């Protein structure tokens, strides 16, 4: 995907307080034209505040907000080329679907034939053309979500802001609408700025993900970058399951970084000359990269362990293991088994191995 050089939307050194609470702390971030950018993070990290600043519903205490290179910090919402899909949908209950979709166009005083044409076109785009005469209380949750989306799209915004719009849907419908939303964004080529705390949504929908924490951007990158190459302990622990192990570097050579875990257990990570002997590091190992070994392995990173807990997750099973020989309390390691793997209950003795290439030394 190629992008223009001028960001579609940009926050430049933005700070925002609500009383004593710091919502955004000198935050800078840009959304490229035509991309699906997701703001991901825990509750209270500043995600929705970012949207409200971009939409004009709030003003920053410091910094500036830009749309297509234009400083819009002081402009009211109706003078910005953005629209918002809210978590609650905020549909007019006394209007049918046609009336909800036409409302924004009528405030622009467009001719009636133009309003009718645009309403039908956007309704057809989101498969609502057969439901235009129904009121919101006559629609399913997924249909109401489509009305909210269509109402935001009908005014042809430059940037579409989506504030956790799928959170009210059940899991099956949420997955369905998620796919429809991504397909629609690709078809229209609009810039979407999407807010969620759901990691799966962020990883499956986005061109890029911005992980926020305490009002700051921890990392911006593709979903693969965020998951496979986290830039901090916070990102590693927030996105996906993670084994985060504290270790001390003993030596490094061409074969790798040799570390020791609590209890004296050795582990080898990829070579990292930046870390000298005696350095304390945090190692990241994803549970899916820990393999159950069928026989003792004389190579690096092979350990005896005991199953402490087994959690069935449908497509796979998450095991919590206690590594032997690591003292009390024992070092715990999580392992993700494929769904077809043999069932192992609590107390079972196992051998596990970890490829040194799958051990990441966090910055």
C-alpha cells in the first residue's frame, strides 16, 4: 500500500488534563491517508481523548491537531472533515433508518434528490437498502451498528473515527462485522482511526497499531511488529500471551547471549553485543514458541517441568508449567498447545524446548 506524504490526521505534541488526571502527555502520532490505524491500550490510557480532540469535541491544553496538513485545533466539529461512530451508536429512536442517514445531509441543506441518492447509495454499501423504513428498535444489534456506520459515511468524511463501535455485539456477530468493516475500509480507501482495548480486533483489522499507555505512545507499527517485536515490556505484556522472564547476562558470543534465570537455570537468546556480562534483562517468549519435547535434548534451552494448570481454549490449550530445579517458588512458563495435542493434566511431567531464535531480549 502506498501513502501520500501528508498525514490524513495528526496529533502534534498534544497534552490534555481533566482536573488532576493527565489523559495525554505530549503525544505525537499521525494517521496516513487511506490506512486503518488502531489506537490500542487499557482503559484510561487516552485512546478516546485522542478521538475527541480530532473530532473537535475537546480542545488540547497544549499542542495542535491537523487534518490533511491543516491546523484544525480551533475549529468546531462541524467544520472538520471527520465523522464519528460512537460506542453507543447514538441513533435517533424516533427516526427510521432513512431519516437517521439523511439527518446530517439535511443540516447541510442539500437538495432532496441529492439526499435521497446518497442515502440509498450508502445504505446499499452496508446492506441496509431493504431496511430503510425500519426504526432502530426494529433492528438487530448488527443492523444498528451498520446504521451508525452508514450515517457517518454518508457525509463523505476525510477521516472516519470509530470509538469501540463493536463492543456492544456478541462474540459471533462481532467477528462477522469486524470482517465487513475491514472490507468496507479497503473498498472506500478512507482513513479509519479505530479505538479498542481488544487485542484481536487491533491485530486483525489494522494496517498499523499505536499502543498507548498513560497518555503516551509506547509503540507504533504493523500488527506483526507489535506482536513479534514489541518495543517495551508493557507492549509485550499487553498484546497477546507472554512469558516475561527476568535474567542476568553471563556472556555473549557468536552463538548467542547466554543468560541465567532465577534458580540458576541457563537460557540462550540471540546474540546481542549491546548487553555485557552482569546486565539485567527481560526476556520475552511467546507461549506458542515453547514446544513439548519427546525426549531429552542436549541442545540449548531444554528443560524438565511439571504441569501446574491446564486451560482449554477451543483452538488450543494453555498449559502453565513449573520448571524443575529453579528453587521455591518455581519458575513458571506458559505453553500453548494446538487443539489436537495430547491432553496433559496437572502433575504431568514434561520436557520443553525453546529455540534461541524465539527468545527476544526486550529493550
